[in-house]
C-alpha cells in the first residue's frame, strides 16, 4: 500500500497514468461506451463512476497546457439535453486546473479519437454522454 493514493486508482490505472507521456490521451468511458472493442489498452474501473475517478486522476495527472482544449467530451445528438454530469466535470476540472478549457466533438469523431488514445478506462457510469478524454500535460517541479 501507498499513502495519499486515491483508493479508486487501481494498480493497472496508476501504471497506465505513469506510462503516459505529454500529449497522450486517456478516455474515461461510461458504461455504454464500446470500450473493449475500441481500446489499444483497456483499464477496467468496474463499480466506479466517472466524476470520482476524474477527481482522483486529476489529483495526480496534469492536463496539457500546450493545447487549446485538454478536455474533450462526446457531444450530444438529436437535440438531447446537455448532460447534468458535465457541470460536475467542470467543477472538478476547475478545482484542479482552473485554466483548462473543455470542448465537445461529434460522437463518431469521439470514437475515432478514442481508438487512438493511449488507453480507455471502462467505468460503470450510468449517466448518458459521460465520456471524457483527458490530454496529459507536463509534470512541473
């Protein structure tokens, strides 16, 4: 065991976060996302929701300050309402990285980007449109 490591971050997820370099991307996927069929590297986070995982990851993981939008969400379709979970994400992101900007991309573009991500983390998040891509930044001392 280690101190000060959030309990939601499994050894596999911690290893993945450590392996990632500047500019690499990780997807936090909701329970409906086709994670296994799209992942180069799949990390299971069964039983966890995205907000808690996002908060815990961002306590260790810097977002990229060299790109305009280090956080990307899957855009809604067919006039679906803005997901309430997005406001939770914004609060969490602002807590850790107040300058970070978020954007959305169309569903199939999101899938394509996810296929090219360093890893996809499959959660049990039940909220719709809860998928998020984080771009890793530089750890500054």
